[in-house]
C-alpha cells in the first residue's frame, strides 16, 4: 500500500499482544493514518475549501472477525471497548469516550442498511493524541473500514465511511466537528476538498510538494477540554451568516460582508466578523496553494501555508486559549519563524492546543527538529510525509 511502511518490531509486538489477549493468531491487519491540514483552517463547517493530506503516522490494528456480534477492541494505553452490534443506542455515560466512536460508526452503517458484525482487535497508535492530527478521526475511520471490509464486501465509498465517522463524533462522542478530518483519512493522499455540497464534497487529488520534509511538533495540551472553543468558532461564523440572512458563510461573499460591517457590528461581535474574514481569505489561499502545486511553483504553496498560519493566529484567534497564560502553540509558531528561513509553518487542526506543521528543506529538517525538541521534548517531534492510502486493509 502506498505510504505504509510498517516496522517489523512494532508489528511483532502487536501480534504478541493480540495472542496474549485473545489466545489465537489474528487474521487481518489494518492501518488508519493521521491527517495534516495544510491550508483551510476551520472552513469545512461553513462549506468552505481545504487542502488536507493523510500522513504516515497511523493506528495499526490486528483483528479477527467473530460470529457473536461482539465488538472487542483493546489497546495497552486505553480502556477496553466492548459492546454488541445488537445494541447500538447512544449512552450519555459514553460521551467523550472511544467506545462511543465505535458504537456510533456501527449505528450509522446499520441505519443505512449496511451489514455490521463483531470482531476482536488490538490497536497500537503512533498518531499524537490531542495534537491536531486527528487521532479520534483515525480511529473512527478505522472502524468504518473494518466494517466495510469484513461485512460489506468493500462497497462502502470513502465518502460514506467519512460520513459515518463524522456522525459518530458529532452524535455519539459529542464533538461538533466538520468532515475535513474524516475525509482526509478516508481518501488518503493529498486532496483539495470543496464542501460547497456537504452531501457530495468535491475531492480532487493534488501533487504533494517535493524537496521539503514535513515536521510536526506536538506542543502539549489536549483537545479534550477545548470543545467549547471549537464550537465558538463555528457558532460565531454562523451568527455572521445568519445576520446576513444565510445559513453558512459560503452563501455570501467577502464583498457583501465588508459592505455590511456597520450594520453587522450591532448584531454580532467583532471577533465573529474577524473569523468570517478568515473564512473567505482561507478559501482563496486554498486555491492559490493548489494552483501552485499543480504548476510546480513551490514558493506559492509555501506562501499560502504561511498566510494561513498568520490568519489563524491573528484573525481566527485559535492559537491560544482565551485568558490562559500557557500558550505553547503560539510559542511554537514564533520559534518556527525564527528557525525556518526557507519553508513554511502554521498551527494545524482545531487549534488552542496541539501541533505545528512545518515544511522545511530536507537538508535542514533535522536541525529544525532538534531545536524544537529542546523546547517541547524529543518525543514530541515527528518527521512525516504524505501517505498515498487512507484507512485500509494491509493484509
């Protein structure tokens, strides 16, 4: 599979863990990648545009199907997941827990007439948790692909699997995310996604940038307590759209927004207006980045990435938690500015905590990584690349 290079030591350890837990050898190996949002921060929920890549960190999963309808998933670092596919109702006590994601994906499949069934599985992840590379979406899409392969004959499309994952996160887990993360992981590769039609987003493959390494720095903190801040971004953009008589910002233009500012300031906050401007300008940056990559003009792509990061910091305002003096994400972007002379960087993902993504000349990547490691820890600096395949059966 494109972009999947599984370390033998890691796989052997996972196989030993499976045998210790279930007393037999596994029958299948799956892998589900993390994702990196390159441009298009917080645009998908207002039907905007994004440039997103599957990346080489992943959740590795060994499993065997079972005939009793029990889903049993175990990982050394997490609480075990166990439920029956005959009982897929949501549970308030499961909100915010991984079990809700698995149960929610099964419910989505079942409600749409797709067969569901049980399996015994163990997982091991190299996807940063709470760091903006979508550990939750990687798990959701993994469950969807397992069901697709084991029980649906592989006929469930990447988009439908992404929707199942989003449903689980929105309805069962309780996080109001868009569809960006799940699509990036389900489709694989580097893609421009236009969410103008949420029922059928337009997905276009884009060539990956060459000559630059991708370095992720996990700056610390967890997304677990930040749901309200993510919700505020979506809510405030929605307030601006509603004040202009529309449901989402994609239905209005930046020129209309600018002309309406005197009236809108009486109805919405200034921060909401700034976040609306970010939406429109970010869509433009996505188009510039895609055009540059297709033309082989790397500097245009890097400029779009830098512009996206600057807008997230100053306009979208999701690089620090309001009122909190701990600001590792903002600090990491400042350090990157000092360290990178030929490249680009930006915060990535939902924001407020998490990761900085940097495109660094291949010959300079190790030096940049060492400098970031001195501040954030060696274990929090990850060298990655675009992965050609999404969540999939490996063998």
